[in-house]
C-alpha cells in the first residue's frame, strides 16, 4: 500500500509523526477550494531527510504550498521544471538552506455557498455539525466536525443536496495574470437511449483484503447485477487475487441456467485469492471478448498494485483496438483503494469510476453503472465555445518555428480535447481556455450523435464574470493529463499522425503549463527552500537527491531535530459527487428477487403467493384478474412501485422494467393493461401489512 504524508527518505513506508491536522474548505457551486494544514514533528535526535507525498483525485489540482517555521518564518513554494528544481534543491542542501519541520492539515471548517437553496448536507464518513441558513441565507451553510480527529485515516466525504445542481451551467473566469478567459461547462445529462445487446464481464477482486464486509458487499451487489441483466445479453464473471478464474470459458448467453450458476457462484464468494494482481485477469478478459457486440467490463477492487502504468497501457491498447465497442467501469471499495488506478482505468477505458466507503452499500452506484453500460455510447461530440470561426486544425493552430509540422499552442484549448463518453446521471465537466482577444459565446452548444439520433444541448453562459485562476488551473490540469495520455490536440493533429512526437516537446508543453498555473506534475515540482546561511555544509547529513515521479505532489526535504514546528498549506480543487445509499428495504428486495425468473417473470408458486399473505391463486379472486401469469406480473409491478420505489427505486428499476416487458408481451391492449395494473395497485394499497 502506498504511504502518504511526510515519510522518512530511508524508509518511505515509515511516516514522520503527525501532530495536528486541519482543513478549511470553501465550496462554491461545483468547485471546492480546500486549504489543508498538517503539522509534523521530527522526534529523532539528528537531522533527517524526508519525502512528502500527497494523493490527488484526477479532477483535483494542487495550486501551491506554504510553510511556517518557528511561527515567524514563511516559506512559499514555486513551481519549476523538475530537473531544475532538483538541481536547486541539491545546491540548497549543500548550502544548508532547508526546512526544519514540514506537513499539512488541522480541524475541519467548511463554508458552502450554492446558487440555490441548500436542501441537506450529510457525511457518511464522519460525524459533522451543520449550520444551515447562515445569516438567513438559504444558499449558505457551515460544516464542522463533531469529533476531534488526530489522524484522518479515511477520506472525508460530504454530500450536499441543492436545488438545480444537475442543471447545465457554464461559467467564465478572467485571469488578470495571463489576460485570458477560461470557460467551465458542467452538466448532469438525463438521456433516454434504448438498450442494446451487450457483453458484460464482471472482474471481481477476491484478494485477502476483501475479507469480511467488502466481499459481502461485492457478493450482494453482484447478485443484484445478475438479476438486472437484459435477457438477451452475454456475460461472464472473473474472480481474481494472486491468480484468477473465469466462471465460464467464454461469455455465455443469459438464461435461467447460466443465471442460476452465477447466483450460486456469487453466494459462495469468499476472499481467498491471496494478493492483488489485476493485469492478468484483465488481459484474459480482453483476449476473449466477443467481436459481434459491444463489451462493458466492470472492475471491482479494494487494493493497490505496483504496475498501474502497465495496466493502464493494457486497457488503452485494447480500447483503441475495439474503438467504440469497449468500455471499462471501475468501482473502488474501502479506504485503502488506489484512486489513481481506479480512475485511470475507467478514463482510458471510456467508462467512469465510483468509490464505495466501508460504511455504505454499493448497490445503487453499481446499478446506475449497469444502466449506462447496456446503452450505446454517445459520440461525435462538438462544442461551440465562440462565435469566431476556426477550422479545427488550421486557423486554430500555431506552429513551432523550428518545425512547421509541430503544434505549439491554440487560440482555443479544450480540455479534455477528446470529450469522453457522456453518461446519463453522471456529471460531465469540460474546460476551454481562450487566448487573449477571443470572446466566448453567450450560449455554449454541445452536439453529439447517438444510435437514436442527434442530441443537442444549449447552455447559457453565466453573465457574472469570475476573477481569479481557479478554473484556469483546473483546465491546465486537464491539458496536462491529455499530454500525458497522448490524447492532446498535439497528438491528434493530422500532420502528426504519421510521426512520433518527441517526448522532449511534450515535456516542454507540460512544463509551460505547470509553471504558468503553478501546478505540480511529473515534469514540474514545487521548490521551497528556507534561507539559513548560518549553517555550514559540514553540519549536513545524507546529501542526496531522490528522483521521483508522481501524478500528485511529491517532494524531498531535510528535517532537523525537533525544536520547531512547521505548518504547510496546500490548496486543491476537486469536484465530485457522492450519493449515500438507503438500505432500508434492500435486504427485502434481495429476498423478493429470489422469486423472479431470469426474464423478469414471476411464476405462480406457493412462495410467491405467501409473500402477499395468501395461499393460492383463488385467494386473489377479488382483484378480478383471471390469468394467473398476468396476475403475478401485475402484483410484482405494483409491489415495486408502491413499496420498493419508496427507498430503493434506482436499485430495482432494471428488474422492474423486465417484469413490465413480460406483462406487456402478455397483454397487448394498452387500455386493458392499464386496467389490470390499476386493479393490482388498488388491492395492494388496501391490503397493508400483508406484503412487507
């Protein structure tokens, strides 16, 4: 497991003792600006060399850090090209210009400002105190921790519900330092797209760390997934740990027989596969994909691996071969999962990721993924940001003076350049940096194609011009990610199709973005040195540089013996969604689904009738439905609508639709169908307590 925080350089799994932790957050609509402060103390008698690591979500960007030493000296970090920063650091070490103590975090204070009334705020991870309607304003709230925390051993998750958060919005920000504008477009699309025939592969982590709650959650979620599959799909399950085992030699059609075998397999799952090796099972899955239909792969894992880059390259290579016919959806489980792995695999696999804490169920989130996985991708996107006309690769292009085939910059820089698939109910964010003199449209338009025809969304640009560099930095972070992934405007330029772009040129662009917007990356580092000229070189120990590569924040420091305390401030920006699951009826749903067949039908059995407090078909004569199969389907539909939809609608929607399809096939006349369903609903409402 990767260790984070301040660590001894000689043993980077051993942390320097953390003394105090705090975080102050300012949330404005979809952007969270977080100042994190941590205090460490060197308990050794001698000077030590230390490394600092800070983990980042892919949508977040560290903007800078600041250290306070002895309560009267401040050290600010500036971003420089990594090798130059390392060189200056080495020189500073030789001159003994170095930090004493270092870290980052304290108690938690959050101010939340939304553009509309805040309905509720909760945290599934920690006990919080919430003050709504601050100063009489329903759009503003304050959040603090109830319990004093010494160590944040798990992620802090905040769930904010506010009116209109899912509405499309576009903000524009002016950065006075660069003289440029940057647009952030965000929306949560609600799309109505028909289901297509799909191959579904579930890759389930059964390593030892999944023991207990995690494997039980995975087992229950898998059973619900299996019940929810379309009846014309193909599917397979791959269990993995140190080794892997597929349930079937290849994906098989969904049937009563294959469902029964898969449900038994899910029920008997245990965490008995040893360590976590993800590459081999994914490679096997990709080598055995069907070629006659799209494939969606679900990866469920709670672990960390050393070969993340190798796994990402594997996914990227296979996705490119299958083009639009492969998508990877990843689910991270627990507090120790590798966010970098889970997010990167889903990003390059054209899916999306979700994370499940140890205190929540995964049913709702994974069912939402399934709903998107069995629908076709929306593709051929085009976003119009400005009224000025640019040819995609002509007027919008500036070339290197040294090489007229090499792109340097654009007047309009969209990030990400290649828009990822848009999924119903999943927040979508894209940025656009505009060069000086380029004006944004008053209404941003997004046009895309789907199997059901064209989709057009128009989003008015917020008339309030924001001032600052926050949105610019988030856009630059995405541009850097594009450059790292090989999906940037540079890589996709037609003139570059037949040649390899020099790594040095890509590095140059990343360094440029990192230094302009003060962003750490694998080619840029923060350099922060305290000027102390009264120490001699002879007093220094362990004078060396440790080369590092990371997607987050990673730097080397020397820390002398414990006489001072230092606080470092990091600012990061992240936007994410977390939706807590209501499990009030989920166990009842699992039991009810045991009565259902693979195609969605409910057979007229004694168990089915007893669920509603009756013995046989004759006990339902008062309803007035003469066909026994029709009665069972109608009762099940009414039960879903009246009972299950109250708390677990998202979890049973696909199953509900399967049952409706069964009834619709039995009763073709729409008027008669409506009357039958009304009779079933009326009986259920007038029979309280018999169906709970």
